[in-house]
């Protein structure tokens, strides 16, 4: 299977399946001299697990991070950095019964065709959201590298099941509130309503989707390599690599279609001796280059396709229509787990581009 790496200077290659032995990632090109421990990885992996809650799957993976190469005496060496978590809480039994009946909304059927029936169908295999544990481990390294340049990447839930925040939260609110609630929303009152929307869908054997916003602050001007390696293009690419993402927008996003140029253009000004824009409809990226304003990107997540309702499908052996009811352990909403994944993906792309532009040295 090709297509398992991303990046040019900060190359991230991941491997592993949902019910395989482990989820692993190798980073080639990580600068030497970065202090890094398994605790750094664990802190980010723990964010991906919203705790014991009725709104998440009952698959309780420990996700204990291990670094197996590229570290010596607590610092990165410049050699490939290998990291993994072991899969332990695995029950593949439910998938044996449905291996010939593709689940609606999953990649089962196209993967069956592409790989001639040899794909790992357990838990979705390579197409499972479980693989994002690798993204988060790589993101933990990327975020530490960005911190050396005082760049922060923060994500938060802005909508779940039609429940959305109205007032845009401040950066301090995002820092303070997001990991204080299981839905990862910066507005604690709205968070409670989002949780109810998830539980209502779960009681009906259904699921809901939502939107996560990510903000990167203090990114220098000029990061990106137009035209085919534009910063927004590369961010959009990696976000679409997250299972369940069906839409990506920057700044004002699709709303720009209804604005006039005089409304959409971000006027320039000088504040404290620094050039800024008075608005940020561009989302911090112009012409594929960072503008110096906060990068703002949102990703739309589809409802979890594994639901406790009968759905129409086909039997691939008999070539007959049939019905399927999916058993197993599934999130009624994937959005809460996706918040740190979005942070990680944006951080990975920023580091890769800043290494290309020599804004981050190869030896710290």
C-alpha cells in the first residue's frame, strides 16, 4: 500500500491497523537537539482520549507511548525518530460476521476491490480513525519544535449535531476550557448542549458529526511554497487524510462566496510597529503564503458510519442485496477525539514548511 508518508523535510511515515499489533510512526528529518521524552508524546495522546464517558467508544486503549529510535540522553539525534503504541483492547469477532457485507459509509467496498480482497477488515484496518494515534505522536514532536519559535497550535470544537458556538472564543478561553469537557468545546455552556446532542443520537442507535476549528498563532510571514506546495493546500491535504473529514475551509471559508470584495478584503494597518490586517477573512494565508495573522482552518467531520441501526448493503459473495446491523465498540461522534488530531496535522505541515524555508535549523 503506497501513500503512507507526507512531507519533504519533516517526513512522517505511519503504519499499523486498527486491530493489528500496534500503531506506529517514523519521522525522518526531525532536527537534532530537541529535548523529547515519552511523557511529551503521552500528554498529547491523552488528549485524544476524552476519558471515560458515555459519548465515546468503550474501547479503552491505554495508548502508552514508546520511543524506539532517534533519542539519546533525552535529545533527538537527527536519526529517524520511531514511536508507537500497542493495540491491546481488541475484539475482532464482530468483523468476521460482516467481512463480506461492506458497511455503508466505510471504505470496506472500495478497499475490497482495490486490494483484491486482501485488506485487513478488522475494525476498518488501515482506514480506521485509530491510525490518528500516529498523527498525534508526530504532532507532539512538531508542536515542541514550533514552541522553540513561540508558535502555538490550538483546536476546539465549534459544532456538533447542529449545536454550534455563536461567539468566537478567545485564545485564552480555548487554552482554559477545551480539555475541561468531553466534547472539547471552549464554551462550557454550549459544551453541555453538544453532549446532549450526542447522547440523543446514541439513544436512537445513531451518530452525529461536527466541525473543529484550529488556530495557529505567531506564524511568521512567508511560510509556504506556491504554487503546488502552497501552505493552505498542504494543510488541506493532511486534514483530508484524517478519516471522516469531508470538508476544509480557511478564514471566512465558503462565506466568501456571498461577500463583496470590499467586505472580504482584509485591510492593512500598523499596530505596535507591526503590520497586521484589521480582519482575517483570509485565515492567515494569502497566495499560499502565511500572512503573519493567525492561521484559522476548520474541518467538517461526517457522522460516525458505524451505527446501531439496520442499513442496506450487499453480500459480495452472493451478489445479493441484504441488510447489516453493526456490532462492536464505536464512538457516536468522532469530533471530540479529532481536536488534538487537527492540532497535530497543522503542526506537522508548519514544521515541514519552516524547515524547507530554513526558519527552523537542522540542529537546535
